[in-house]
């Protein structure tokens, strides 16, 4: 799957996931991520505050992406949640995501579904990470490894 889907693509996409036009702008702040260490299998909560910084009302699709530790077969990046919100000019809203075991999981090259131990990067953004979309980024570490049921 190398370089064939957004999960494994390493180049710069012409039109990244989440690309689009809007009549307003949004900012992301007040990131709240889990403590630095999380036990494998425990849920992970993440919060962000989104503010409409433009002069028109608008909708924003708040997207949560996860980058995994280096495990053979793991995707480079995966969309793990999204919420559409509507904000009037100057208004802010707190958005909460709860990542469960399947959200933190990956499938290895051997076909085993696991939650791998190691460093994860979480991006809560208005478009695909690393494309200039507004958002916040954080890191957490999963301690241990858990096999997920089929």
C-alpha cells in the first residue's frame, strides 16, 4: 500500500483530505491531551477549542488524526474521528474526542490487530496534517502492547 492511499502516502497531496473553501477562518487552541503515559487498552481523551476568527458564520469539520509508532504494517497516519460544528463570528466551542482501543489499533504485516506500545502523535486539525491547515498537535506514549480481538 506504500504511496497508494492517504494512510501510506509520503508525498505532498495536490488536494489534501479536508481541502475546501470557506467564507471564514478558524483557529484552534487550548489543547488538552492525555497524560504523557497511557496503559495499552485504556481510552484516550483529547479536547480542543475552535474559534471562528472570521467575519462570517461558518461550519468547520474538526478532524483527529493519529500517527503511530514505527511498527511494520502500521499506517503513516489515520483519521480517527471528526465532528462538524457551526460557529458564529467570534464564537468558540470546545470539541471532545474519545479514542477507544480500536481507534488506537493497527494491523501488523502479519495480520495481527494490536495496540502497539510507543510514541503516538495526535493532530486535531481543520484538514490533513502537515498541509498548513490550522490545528494543534501533541504526543503521548502507550505503555505495553495489547492484542485486539478479531
